[in-house]
């Protein structure tokens, strides 16, 4: 299994429960694919550097996880079609 880091920006106009549900959805995809979430870091609402989809703020969440090579592909596919997520990126940190 490889180490990955997911950073996603969730729409700021959602209720707290809906925002947590989006994070849990991502964690569920990781664990369903046989991965392990090692660290969850919720940064909260922050100002964006530039406007994205008419939003000036966003709720930042970072997940560090270990998984096989298929899990990031599935996670990327699902987050692309999730309307609540305005940006995301999955990277492999240097070891």
C-alpha cells in the first residue's frame, strides 16, 4: 500500500452536518477499497485565493491515507461528480 494525501475544499454554504457527511463519504470510499485513513485534519472555513464557482470561502479538509493504486482513482472519480466539493487534489507525499 502507498501513502496518499487528499485535500478537498467543500462549499462554505453547507450546514456542518452536510460538510461532515462529505468528509465521511471520502473516508468511506477509502476504507471500502481496503485503505486505511491515518490522519484527518479539518482546517475549517478559510478564504480562497481566488473565486471558484462564485465562492470566496471554502471548508478545507485534509486526509492522509494508505491504500492500493485503485482507491485514489475511484476517490477522484467520485469527488469530481460530487457537487458539494468545489476543488480536490490527491498527491503522494515524498517519503
